[in-house]
C-alpha cells in the first residue's frame, strides 16, 4: 500500500447540497455531529495503509483546508501526508477544474514521486468503510490497468448511477452513465447468479454500479490523461478506456451512500442514530478520524434523549425531548425544547463575549436553540441563533423554497427545512 498514492476529489459547487455548501465545500459539510465528510475517505486510506494523500479542492475551501491542517499530521519519520492541491493558475493553464479527470490532469506533476505504482482516486462526499488493500489485491491478481469498485444494486436505483457490464472474470466491457431507458438498462444487466458465485448475496440485484472509487496503474493514468482532453472519468473516460485497457471490477457489498443531495445527507445522518445503524461509527479495526477537540462532556438536566447522537460540549435544558436526531458540537439547547427527526449542527465556538451583552439584554438570541422551541424534520446549520418558542416544521409539505416567510435565512430543499449557517431567528417564529 505504500506504493499507492491517493487523490481525494473535493467536488464542484455542491449545488444539490446548497445551502449547506453556501459557505463550505462538500467535503467540509459536518457529519454525525462531530465529523466532516472528508474524514471518511481519508480515514479509509489511513486504515488501509495508504499514507500519501492529496485532497483536490476548488470551491469554498477555506474551512476544509483548516480542518485538514488541524487534523491530519503524520510523524516526520513515516513520510506520510495529507496535503491540499487547490485549483490554481500555472504556466500550463489558467482555468479551474472542469471535471474529475481534468482536476487530476492539472496535478499530474505531483504524481511523479519515488516508488508510486498505483493511483487511488476517491470522492470526498461519500459514506462507507472499505479496505483498499483488498481492492489492490484484485487489481494485481487480475493484472488490471484500471480497477473500479462495484456495488450490486437493484435496477430501480440504476438511473442515478454509472452501471457496468462485466465478463465472468469480472472484466468490464460495458459502461452506461445513469441509464434512463429500458434499452440502455438492458445493455448492462448482470445475472444475479454471477454475483452469488462471487460470495455475495444478490437479493435479486442485477446491476453493478460504479462507486466512484478508481485504482489506476500510474502509467495507465498518465497515458489516458495525456492522450485525451476528456474532463470526466465516469461520463467520458471509462466508456472509451474499456476498449483499450484492462478495466476490472472489484465487488463491494458493504454500506455505501453518496451524500450528494440534502435528502441523502438528511437520511444518512438519521440512519446513524438508529439502534442498529447500517453504518457503524464505532470500530476498533477501522476508526473514523477527525479533529481532536478539547471540549467538556455534554451536560443534561432532566432531558429525555432517544435514538440520537449527541456530540461533545453540549448543554441540554430541563424538560427537553430529543428523538431520532443528531446534535452537533457545543450545542446549547434550552428548556422544554422538542427536537425530532432533525440535525442540529451545533456551533464552531461558544458565545463570544462581544455578543454576551446583547444576549443578556434580550436584543439577540443566544447561539443555539431557545426555550420552548419545537423542531421536526429540519436541518439547523452551525452557529444559528433560534429565539424562544420557535416552531420549525414543513406543515404544508413544500418541496423546495429559496425563502420562507420572506426570509432567506430559512430554505426548503427536498422537503426538508434548512436553517442557514449563522442565521438569527426571532422569538415566536413559526415555519
């Protein structure tokens, strides 16, 4: 694994995750109360023995850069690193990254390192746990030029994914990006019996979806990117590469979620709060790493908490009820608050002295959730100030709205009410 170098793609504008990406890039979006999405691929790399990791960034990357700098530091003798490769103007070009392949192409100079034989390309906005050494084993045993992690899925899910057709040996010879018609789908269907022969229960699944996890021989990657101007791996490069190179599938049957939309983000977080979550955060063999914070334990005073994740440094007032929710770092929750089916991201800091006077005089709500609030089916981003008796729930089942009651501090995306980062919501507001 030491001969493998990883590139984690930071993603584009993240428009489908807006407004969570209004002030941050997709990989910097908080996850499960105390992590960020970038922690997932980086932790998978570290647990797999991949210690040379570049993160390619472009949009709203300040908080992501800060998180990586404060989190991932290897000792000077290991030679490992997690470094940022931000989009920049060079003598070879002035344009920003135009796609996944273009982002890698603009950073080829950094791949010319001693001993690097394989390049692992990952997405920065997925939730999964994978041992990449197993993928490397498949890659080497089949003498593949490129390997793609493949997830068995039902045909009903195929329209949102890149679907592959394979031989009995697992070599990929067909690739359709997000098939929309029965004709397109028929070209890439896989016999469920073949999946069973590989030791995986098919459960009727008859498609193999690309997980957006790619392992290249270094020379193959250089050759492909030098010989074409294609900008995207999934849509352009792989449909052509299967004719000229040995492109191999590596089957994976664990939990995998692409956190590409507000709905997916909301669902994945609340799934983590279940009694038997589909993705286990606690693992002795493969922990999820994140920034070490020196915060006090969470304090509760006569509160009721059910099926929820509560991060460090919180205070929860008397009579409050929290059910099926995720509560992030430093979150202050007042008395008699009800929070259900919601994600409260918490705060980047405790109430600063500069605003304490206004808070004490009642001119400004304190950071957090005020007394008597009711929140159901919502996402409250960081540093939000909700006054007392605020009610947030999508009663009218609105699917999307850029403003709510004339305020752009509250939006609705995929039917979920989102309170923006740094928002201030007055006492008694009803949404």
